[in-house]
C-alpha cells in the first residue's frame, strides 16, 4: 500500500514569495490533515478536511495561508507571501476519519524562507 | 501553554537495555494517548496507543503505561535495539480527532 505522498520534499524561497505544497493521501482515506512542525517542536494542526470540506481551519493563519482539496483526494497548501517565520516542515496526514483513529503521515516538505 | 510535555529532549541507552520515555500532560479532558516514532527525513509513524480506561497497553517490545492521577504516561522499549534510534513524540486527544503533540525525545540506542 502506497503511503502519503508529498512534494516537493524541500523548498527554499525568498521572503514575500509564494509557495505551494502538494499532498496525495492514502487511497480510500477521506480525512486529510495539514500540520506544521517548527524546529524542536511537535506537529501542530493547521487544517483538517473531510472529503473536500475543510471542517477545522481554526489554526490556519488565513491572512497568508490557504488550502484546497477540490475533488476530495489531493490537497494543496499555499503560503502567499511567505515570511521568515514560516520556515518549518509541513506535514500532510490522512486517515479514515473519526475520533481515536490513526493518522498516517507523509514525509513532509521542509520549507526554508530566506 | 504546552498541554503535552516531554521534558527530556534526548536519551541514550545501551542496546539490550530498557528505554523509558516520559510524557506529562495538563489537560484532564485528554482520554486517548499515542506514541509516534520519527526517523530523519520521514514523517511520524504510529507506534502504540492507550485509552484512559486502561493503565497499560503492550505490543511486542513496546509498552505504554498511563498514570491518570499523575497525568503521566511512559513508553518502555525492552530490549532496545539500534533500529529504535529515532525521535519519539507523545500525543494526546480529548475525544476528538485533534491530537496535541509533545516536543519529542530523541532516543539513541548504542550498539
């Protein structure tokens, strides 16, 4: 079974530039999560999708971050414009939904903003 | 406010010995706890979980203990192997899908 796929794996950009991350969840997983992991910290949830609906985006900084999951499968997370403090690893996870269910993580995209 | 705390950023253990990783939490509403393992350049992978109705859950070499009165859980790895060297995150949930992660403990198992 293929795992969660993310691309790119690494991205270096100048501040104020836009950047986008892509995630393909495990086949059949209707729930998709985007997390941000700062250096030395644990992952923090940014947004959660049930199919194509964003059911929890309370932690997403909406002034510069946006996300979409148009067909309920792949998802894109965008930052525009990027700031120095956005340097982090952005993790995508998927699952079958519900509480107490395992979340399967992708390898992440390491973003460096210069 | 860090609701889930892993106060030891790193731990070194000899191969074959026991590794004990600790985690404390502050929110009494948490009722489900998980441990994830993370290798460099990979995403976290699920290791073991425990519900608040239990005080112990075992899976092979891995055992998680939960002390609700102390708001403390620990992961025991016996015997430790070099392949166990990784960063271990504990996470907690309060009846929802939302997991709150600790800051991680880097375990190094010495051959």
